[in-house]
C-alpha cells in the first residue's frame, strides 16, 4: 500500500467518542456544543517545536498551524509548494448542498461513526422570494426529504445538525466553532472565513471531508505563504471588504493558488474580528488555499462576546504559537497602507476586476455597462456580521432623516439566527426595512443563485450591486446579462439609495425630499452589540450518544437522493482514441461545470444533477454554451446528452480547458458528473486547487499542458490517446497523441501533480474505492 494508507491502517481510525490528549494547563472545550472535545494546544506546541528544530528557521503563522497538525511531524517531508503533507484536522463542517454527497460517500465507506467532531448546516436550499419566514417555510416543505436525510444521517453517524433557518455555515462556524489555531475542513470554498479567528480553515470537496471523518490523514500539498503586510488604519468609507477587493485586483483569480494568504503588520489591529473574517472569506476568489490573521485583542473581544472567554484565556497562554515568528520569510509580500486605501467595487463577471468606487461610474459608461442599479443586496457569508448591518443601517438612517428611500430594490440577508435576532432587537432591521429593504431568510439566498427574481426578464441587460463574494456570469439570477458588482455593505446601501453607479458617497450630494442637497457621512457602528447577542431560536440538533439504531431513509425512486455505486476500476491500459466532449474557451468555473440555482435540488442525486454537466461552458468550435458536436452522429446538441450518448456507446471522452479551470465553488459535483457520464481526462492550461483534487478523488486524470501553447494544437474533432499509464509515477509526464481527422498525428507532453496515493486512487477508480479496498485487506 502507499505510505499514506498504510500509516492510516497501522495507526487505526480515531473515533469521535475518544477525545484527543487533553491540555494539561486547562480543559477547554472546542465548542459548548461538544463539551467533551477539548482544544489541544499542547500537541500543537509539541509539533511546532519538532518542526522548528528540523527546519531551523522562524515559522510563519500559517506554517505553525499547518505543521502543528502533521500526522508525523518528525518524519514528514516539508517543502513549500512541492511535498504533500499528511494532516490531522480538528473538525469538519458541511453545508447542506455538499453534505448530501459527502454523507452518501461516508455511508458507502461502511464506517459506523465519524472520527472527528463534524456538523451539517442547512443554508443553501432556501430560495429568496417574498421574505424570511415565508421563504423558510417554503424551503422546509420543498426540501423535507433532503433535510430528513441529513438529520437522520447526522444522528446515525454522530454529526451535529443545524436546521434550516440557523444561518450561513461560515457565520455559524465563526460564532461557535472557529478558534485561534484550529484546523477545520469545510465542504464549501468560503470555509477560510474562519481565518478571521486565527484558524486554518480550508475548503474541500466531500471526498476530502470523508477522509477526515473516517480518521485517515488528510493530504494537502504543502502551501506557499503569501504575506500581506497591512500598515495604517481603516477609516471613513473604507472597510475590511476593500482590503480583499484590492488584493483580488493585485493577485487576480489565480494568483493565490497553492498558497495561504497571511495578513500581518500594524494595520491588522484596526480591523474587527468579523472584518478579518470578511477578508479571509473572499480569499477564495484569488484561489488561495486559505487566509489567516494572527491572534489579537480584536479576536479575544469577539470570543468573549460569543460566550467563549475560556478559549480566549487559553489562547492567551499559547499566544506565541498563534502569531508569526519574528524574521519569518514569505514567498511573496504585498503591502497595503490602509490609511490610503479607497472604497472599491469589483466586477462585472469576475471578482478580480477592481475599481475604486470613485471611478466606477465613468468606467461603466465607457464600457457600456448599465449605470442604473436595479437591485442592491447586502448580507452573505462574506458580509453579514453585526458590524456590517450596523454600518449599513447608519447609512440608511441618514437617508431616512432627509426623507429618502432606496431608488433600487434592496435586500438584506442576516448571516445567522443570532445576527437576525440581535439586529431586530437593536433596531437595525427596522431601519433597513424603512429605507425600502426586504429582510430575507438566514441563508445563502441570491449569493448562490437561490433567487426567484421577478423584476427583469432573462436576457435583459441590467446592473446589481452586492456585498457578496462572487459575480460570475449568471451566478446570482441565472441571467447572463446581469452585470453584478461586489463591494462593501455600506457602499451597496449608499448606491441603492442613489440608484446609480455614478454616485460616489465620499464626494457626491443627494437631494433630500425638501429639495436641499446633502452629503452622506461616513458610517460608524459598533463592531459588537453593547448587550449580549440575542441567540434567537434554538435550531441545533445534537447527535445522540448512540446512533446505531437510527434509520437513514433513501428511497430507490427518489428524484432528490440516490445511493452511490462504485466507479469502475482502471483496466490497466492506456486511454486510447478518446473523443473530445468539449474544448472550452475562456473562463470555466465550477458554476459553468455544474450550475447551482435550480440544480441545487439534485445535489444528492448524481444521475439527475449530471444533466447540468458543462452547460455553462463556452464551446470554442461555435462560441455557444451547451452546444457541442457529437463526433459519432455529427449533430450538435446539449453537452450532457452528448456525454450520455458516448457513455451508452462505450466511448471514453476528454475535456480540454483553459486557464484556472474549475475556479470558484468547492462543489465536487463538477468532478463527479464527468466521471459518472464516462469522462476520463481533463486537460487544461492550469487548474484551481480544489477542483483538481476533486477530480483526482473521483478517479479522473487532471493533466496540464507542459507547453500551454499546445492548447491550440487540439481541435474538437480530434481523438486523443494518453500513453504511459502503466508507468504512471509522481513527477513523470505523460504523452498525449493527437489524431487529426486527416490521418496525421502529433505528440505533446502533459504534466500532472499526482503523488503515490493519488495514483492509487486513479487505479482503484476513486479514492473511496481505494479506502474500501484497504479496509477489506486490513480486516
């Protein structure tokens, strides 16, 4: 067996009911929901000391926490950007859309209980339509089968269950589960939100989460570390969101790939804990493995306010391990002076197209983007904290005082039930409603396409501004002509009041109801409530101590859920004469590969959701979406139909992609679907990290052109053969023979990043197949 799996078998699977070695100084629970699972800073300290002695150099904060969770710190090979680390994360968190497939895979593993504390959060399946309570009840009715599956599966396998209406997974993690020094794995790309509390929180696919829940060491390529040094101080209209909008403009959507973004410097202390979380959250848009801030008093204040003063006290004792060493070296350093930073707005169609708010009106007119704002939307996992809502309310209150309401439609999404209840108590929600806002359910809603939008028709060119994180084509409302811009909640509020991108709240005046001109003052609001947070309704379901008698129901006729069948094993031969399903032109995110919105209802049914495979990708042959040539019939048709036809005829196929293929969401359906429909190889110029790993986990071959220019040598009508699989080895390129229709052929070289255990995943058909093989051999 590979060293990875052999070690897992020899060391045995850790069980959830066996607590880690306890801290000697104090027994402090990771969360009040798990009173018998303790923070283990002493183990972190021990591992850090072992690694520091081995490397003989100062360590970054990222390195301390990552290496502090090594399975074997004494022997693990460590080289940034090259070696694969075997890690022992502290916990797992899953949102309901990805939890379905993660739990179906865990059920397939045959294990009786999760090995680490794990939670499921119901936030993705609630569609924004008419308002919070009605939308929530409608979601409960429509998704009852799925919620019942997740609830019973959680009870059976020892997983905590946050019911629909609880709030967005990342806000709940920040309020209850993240803490300085934690390593948390989450099945959502914005899991790095927890870095705002000094944790290494990493977004993964469901198969990776299954590894952690199964007690197997989790693999991660040793990240590089990009340092962002913050100087100066935030003030005026500039917010924490502007920091990451600026960084996104610098690094682009792939500039952080393979790296952790580590913020440091004197400017850090001017940012609230939830503001730091905002910055870390949107680090997903630059491809970063995760982002993190050093432990400080702002975090301590937030821990205390959220009922975790005991964690803060313990973190104080171990603080030297929760900040970077003096003299540590970063692979790249970016410096931002917060005193000089201006409010930003990014977009449209990509989150790294950065503009100062002062320039966006002129740029929009020059580019032909609509300047009138149809809808402003605040909230989301990125910006739905108490401080965010307070700053937005401060802007709205000024408009109301002058007799104004929003010219644009305006929606508000609280991040959690605790935030909702507290802003209702403290009057913020009332102000936001009075200015024209509609308070939606505590859920993802329009941010992920769960928006029953009625004010425009599909194909109508329009502009929206949001405090969200992503603005890919069609993401929010399925309309490819919606120009979505990302900015801070207070800027969204100001622009919604003005109704136009041409308004700059720093310099421009509004006309009051009495005809007088006035200028909005920069918003000021408390970062935390003066009173304690109002917890609102109790929406958490504890897993029973013994869930072995719990029944998990999956109907064989269900259209929402489907038990998984193992994928076929590699037959030991090269992949010859594969057809090309599609050669993708330009940006291809996981939204393009496996759309969300109305398709979310099929996230637990692999065959049904496969009907959205690559329907958003642009075919280079004709410049159209969801229209590809069937090489066997020569007819053009939808991508999923063509893939199903090839599968029916026993023909293997490949996809050719461009740069940063698979950026965006962690959704592993973008890897499961091509595998299910007969795909074998994805060849691109480059991959986004999570998607590349997801493809490997499902037994596909993600390969990159050794020479990116070779992308131009492959045409949609060609046939491809991957040669050398019998000698497949880490670091050894593979050959691709391109056969053209005229009978000529040429050979190009393809690179890969597989290590030994990942090659075994391919040979077994998937990582889950390999896990089950090893369990059978072990027993």
